[in-house]
């Protein structure tokens, strides 16, 4: 397995993998409620989020096995905020993903999730996804570990399942609050304090 930084030219491949991996995620199900064309809608949603977030203001790491992308981790930098023009460009993708009947509910959920984010500057691990055929190989954990070694500062994320929460706890994240958009109180807001750099060896 090899982990590398993705380029913007790979945004659709990354979005497709995330969408397929999280198709039945309990929080994702509530973000995209329409059943017709659900996978296409999920791809549009994650492409918009990746373009506005980690590709524009952060980093996207991909895990490869035999040259094929099997995992994605998207990190958004502290205090990142998409500009208005960029947001308007992605509006059609968001509208297609959510659908007119569910737009009000999606905006409400977005406000709730934003309110749960800490005020302190932090990196946000927006998404971690592994292709179904590559699960159980430690790829998700490797992506998290790789990203944490590169980002400089406190980190925040939302665990959407009990399994993902356990994964993040193994990497030092601590649950702070239940956001409660899905059964079981998920997503759960989690935080990890920055780790100080080791002191230089004395000579």
C-alpha cells in the first residue's frame, strides 16, 4: 500500500469512492434522502464538498494498492472558508444531491453540525473512506495516522458510526458531544489535542 497526496484532477475519483463507501452511512442517508439515483447524488455531494473543502483549503490523501485508489482521507485546514464564487459554482451539485423536497432539512442539519464545531483553530478530518473490497486491511487507520503526522495542530472530526468512533479513539480522538442527527446520537463530535514535537536530543 502507498499513501500519497491527491491532485484536483482526481476529485471525481475520490468523490466516487467516498460516495460508494458511505452510501449506507446513517448520517449520509439523512444528508441525501432521495432514493432515486442515490449514488449519483452522493457523488455530486462529495465532489462539491471536496472541491470547496479539502482540495481548496487543506489536503486529500489517497491510499493505493497495485496502482488503484482504495482509500481517501480529506483534511480541511484551520479557519478555512470557501469564497462566494467557489460556493456558487458548487450550488448545482448540492441542489442535485439534496433535492428540493429536502433542502430545508439539509440546511438545518448543516447549521447543527457547524454549531458543534469548536471555536478554536483546528484541522478537520472531513472524510475517511475505504473501498468495500479493501476493508479490514488497516487502510483507514493508516490514512488517519498518515494525516495526523502531517497536520500541525489540534484536530476535529465527526464519527458517524460506532466502528468509526473506535477507530478514531485508537488514534487519540476523544468524544466531546453527541450531535444527534442519526440513531444512536450520531454523529459524535471528537477532538484530538495537538501532539508536541519531541525535544531535540542533547549533544
